[in-house]
């Protein structure tokens, strides 16, 4: 069973930064493209960013392009999301999964809450 554990969220003021981490276990992490997703209250989960298995290519939602950076460390089975210039509309629970998500085998983790507010 694949386990995904997200961390690094918190409360931050508009314009601030956060770095999210997602540690994976139970799979050969380096074989899979990975993605970050988010779900705001009363909204559907949406794609945020993805990175290929080697880390050589990335892709971003238009809403975060230029502000967020996805990266990975295959030696640590971990994917990261550096979030800069945060806006209130970035408030959501952030999740990681494969890209595309491999549910139900790769169950969604508990996510990490990001709240952007003054």
C-alpha cells in the first residue's frame, strides 16, 4: 500500500512563502511522475503542478505559474512545492499523488492545510 504524507502547511500572510513536502513509501518513487493538487472549501480538487520521474520537466496550472516551483528528491522519495507570493485564493488543503493520480491504489493522504490571510 502506497503511503503519501504531506507536511509544511500553515497560516501565512499574503505575499508570504511556504514549502510543502510529500514523503512517499511503499512504491518505487523514482519511477513515477508526481503531482501536487489542492482542494478549497466547497470546490473540487484541482491540479497545481507536476514533475516527471527524473525531475527534468515540470508543468503548472496557470493560476500558480511563476509563483510555485515543484521539485523532487528521488533519494529521499520526496516531492516538494515551493510556494511564493501567496494569495488568499491559494487557501486550500494541498495533496500529492502520482501524475495522473493513481487512486485508489495510491490513496490520498491527509493533506496539509495552507491558509493565506492577513
